[in-house]
C-alpha cells in the first residue's frame, strides 16, 4: 500500500438530515472528500449509488449489479475518470470499496468497484477495522519509542556517571598523594 494520509474529521449531519447530507458527513468524517479547492462536492452521490446497487444486487441475486465502473462513479460525482481514479485510491486504502471484475454478456472483461460488504454498515466496519489497525500499530510504535527514549537516557546517564566517577577517582588519588607528601 502506498503511503497516503488518513484524514478523519468531526463533521456531523444536522438534525433531521437527509441521505445526501448524512452521506456527505460520512465521506468527510472518513477523509474521502475532495481535497482540491473548487473540487466537486458530490462524492456523497457515489457512496449512495454504491449502496443502492449493493441492495439491488442482493435483492436480485446478481452480484454484478453492485459494480460501478470508474466512468460511472465519475459521472455521479461530476468529475472526470482520471480524477475519480485519484479519489478511488483513498477509498480502497480504507477498505470501503473493493476492485473486482466480471465478464459481461458481450464476453468483455469489465472492471469495477463495489462496496466492501453487503451494506454500508458492513463496508464501514471494514474501514473501521483498517483505521483501528493503523491506530494499534501507531500505539505499538509509541510504546517502543517511549522504551527507546528511556533506554537512551539511562545509557546517557550511565555514561556521564562513569566518566564523572573516573574524574572523582583521579582527584581522590591526587589528594591522597598530597597527603602523603605533607
């Protein structure tokens, strides 16, 4: 996986929010919103459509109905295919969607994306697991960092203590030698 930032926000939908406002809040909370100034604000429509297609695929027992091509996703978001690819990387990194392919009736391979679960909630649970895993790894690194800092300070103190001890020993010997002479 490439190194990309996971950005989480605290946005919440308003009281009596509709599906579009709630989808926008989810997109923003997971850091999947467009990051370029002046970009589309319609990424929420992609999320809603992925959910609708997942429901229809489950109802009709046709898994291919859940797929959306990049062109379709871009159309729902109001952006070009290439720009949609840039956004998809973040969606995939969070495990919210998965890339899949199938052979259509014309025997062509169609590559598309679908929710990583039967429902939005299932897909979110997978994204949540990814984020929690990231936080768990971060916690392990932080604990190791604390140990390393502590060990470095102990070594530094021991080093200073042993060199200071040598100076004291040599001073004691000099004083002892002076006492002998006197």
